[in-house]
């Protein structure tokens, strides 16, 4: 079964028909690439850059002034992380801001450990239980086995929460 998708971001537009399986895997990469293309070519200097890497994570990014100032610990604090899933999202946002898209399960664990005020060793053994509902809700997207990207809507929502005083 095939599905059609049409994405427009300012003057950047993409339309295709492909299998649902192909779209499930490639759509997050496509969205990331389109966002990067838009930022590099059409966003004005007043537009924030959220540190999105080009497809495959190979691009260079120019972060907004506070992008690298926030550690995973600081992101978790600003997001008021209370659960393992909250810390996974904070780690995923940190990796995304660093331009590491997609990121691995090991990358999530490393970033979670960078938040000692929120990290618990038990989170490692329960990581699958924290990731699964995030995948189901579309907050995390799985590009390949144990390789993820933050959903665009979730990234936008988390960035907006970080911007609040």
C-alpha cells in the first residue's frame, strides 16, 4: 500500500508517493533536511536556529546563541523533568541541538548521565519502557533499530517550553 505526502515550508516544497514503510523510515530524515534547507537559505537572521543537522547528521549547524549553553541537566531543569521519559526527551533535545540527528540509544544514555540531578541508574534498565510510549505518541521517531530522531512537533513544543522564563 502506498501513501502520498506533501510538505511545504515557506518556498521549500516536496511531494511524493511511496510505501508506508518507506515513509515511516525516511519521512523524519526528509523533514529534518527540509528544515535545514529552509534555515540555510530562507530564514532571516532574526529566526532561531534549532541546531538541526542535515540528513544523516552530516551537516554543519550554526546554533542560536544559547544552544550549546544548556546542558542536558539544564534542559531537564527547565522542562521540570520528573520521570525517565522526561529525561529521555531532555537528552533527545540536547542531542538534536548539538546537531546529532539521528541519535542512538547509547547517545541518549550518555546524555542522560550528563544530568546527574535527574539521572537514576535504574533508568538504564528501564530505558525501553521509557522510549516505547514516546515512539507510540510520535514524540520520538525510530529511523532504524535503536536510532531515533525527535519529532518536529515535540521539538517545537520543547523549545517553546525552554524559551519561557
